[in-house]
């Protein structure tokens, strides 16, 4: 704006100067013909110059000033332009506009991100809605099941286990009274106060075995203290599919009945399906006051060997004498009646007629596959499997065992001795 104004002023002064320079009249000069009528002579020009020189000089000086001024202004303007250009470039490079661009692009990014998260949340909401729907369906099904169960519960209670109606003082007595099928029976030994349930194995020859112990699959924990071993534990089943210990007290009541003497048959099955047995004549379990001591008259036979008589284990102090079982009291982790400085039943996690400790151990820990090692025992070095050491060695745990009794006079009934 300033520059423009000064430029106009300059033009105006130049015009004035030119008009003033025009001199048609001079007092000191004479006209020359050759110069033309309307053109001043050199003298006229000189006069004209002399006359107007001071004011022209002045004007020129003024103009010079003005020009200088303008030049200054122009320089200032140029400087300003340069400054503005530089500052614009600078601003574009680093400062505020960039910041705003950044800010706005950040905002765009944010918007994009929000859009994305909205979309993903929408799909989450959708899948959650589906879950809710399926849960509602399930709840509906459960409610229906509850209703059905409630209706069932309103029905009178029924015993789903079939218990045979015939009873006796043992399973042979039950068989003698006409029972022909194996299953669950109540028996009441002589001098017993109340009857109890047993599994009776009744064969085609009319023999009735009363089953005292059953191992089949390791489903029952045989690591139990004195009271459970006294009263019995595990499960009786009408189809002989479950594991149990009938109980020391019941064994005592059964085997003390005069004048009957019982044979104990131990039946064993290994992991290859081989079966063996061992019979013991006049098997008895003493009363609790004598710690349910085991006694028998002699080993009556069988192909499993007489492990109750102990085995000489080479390589350690366990010999035949200290691993025999006849005459041993019953021991559990909480009642040490063994012949060992320490507690065999505690070490082996079982209850048994422990000596120091055993060659037969039918209440031992259940090891699948048979062979086990000191490592499996947990580094204690104590053989704690289901052992019958006259057949498989003590680092082999048997798959199935049965302990059952029958009156001696019935053992050979039907001419069939082995099962
Ligand atoms: Ca001891």
C-alpha cells in the first residue's frame, strides 16, 4: 500500500518536471532558423535551464529523497515479504499449521479407531447375545429336568439293588436253604446281634462262598485306618462288580461259629488274565480284643503257593520268618500291631496282618499294569502293591483278588475242588 502510494507520487513529480522543462521563451537567446519555429534555441534551452535549474535540482533532490524513501520502503517491504515467506515456510515446516494437521489427522485416526472398536464391540455384543440365548435354552432344559426329577422324588422310595430274601448264618447256610444264584444276601452269624449284608457266591454244586474281600479295578481306596477296616468299607454289588473289605468284626463273627471250621480261599488274577488260588484250613479272625489276629491250621493247597507262610527275599533282611502271616494281629496306619520297629501299615498305606512286613499283601496299593518299582512307591523302597510273593514277586501288583470262606466240609462238594 505504501509502495503504491509513493510510486504514484514519483510519476506525478516526473510529469511536473517534464512540463517545467518545456521552455518556449528565453530573454538571452536568439532564435536560429534552422532549429524550427516551435523548438527552442540552444540559448533558450540554456536560459530555460538556468531559470529552472534550482527548482529542478530541488525537485530532483526531493525526488531522490522520495526514491530513497521508496527504496527504503521497498527494502522493508522486500524484507517483510522475505520474512513472511520464510516464516510461512517455517510455519509449514514445523509450527502451528503442522500441529493442526497433525491434530486433525490424529482425530481422523481416532475416529477410525472408534469406528473399528464399535464394529468389533457390535460383533461381541452379537456373540454375547447368542451365548445368552443358548444359556437361556440350557436353563430351560435344566428347569425341565428339575421338574422331572421333582416328580420322580415325589414317587415312593424304591431300593434299586436286589437283595435276596433268603437269610442264614453264612452263605453256605443261605445256599443250603435253597438259594441258587449269586448275589446280595443278609446273613446273621451265631451270637451276632444283627444281620448284615454280604455277597454270596453260589455255584452249581450248591456251594455258598461268603466273600470277605474284593479287588477288581482300584476304584476303592484301601488306605484306611482301624475303624473302617473294623467295620468294612467299599461297595457290595449284586453282580460282583465292586471292591470292598467286609470288615474285621464281621470276619470275626463269621469264623468263630462253632462247630463250623472254614476254609479261606484266596483267588488271584494277574494282568495277563492268569488265575491262581490258595486255600487255608481253619481260617479264623480273633476278636478285636486280640487285634483281629489271623490264624489258620495249614495251607491246604492251590497253585498260587503259600505266601502266608512267608518268603525269603534275597538282598534284604526280609526272610520267611519275618514275612509270614499266620498268628499276626491286624495293623493299620493308626494301630501298629506288627513285629517291626516301625509301622508297616503306615509305610504301605494299607491294613493287614502285618509281620515285618509281608509276603502276602492283598490290601495294598492298586498299580495298573502289574510291575511297579521303588520309584513308584515314592523312594521309600517299601513294596506296597497287591502282593502274593509265591506267585509274582513283590514288585508286581495283582489285578484282581478275592478272599472268600466256605465251611470245610463243603469245599469238595460235587467233586470239583478248583472253583
Ligand atoms: Ca511296629
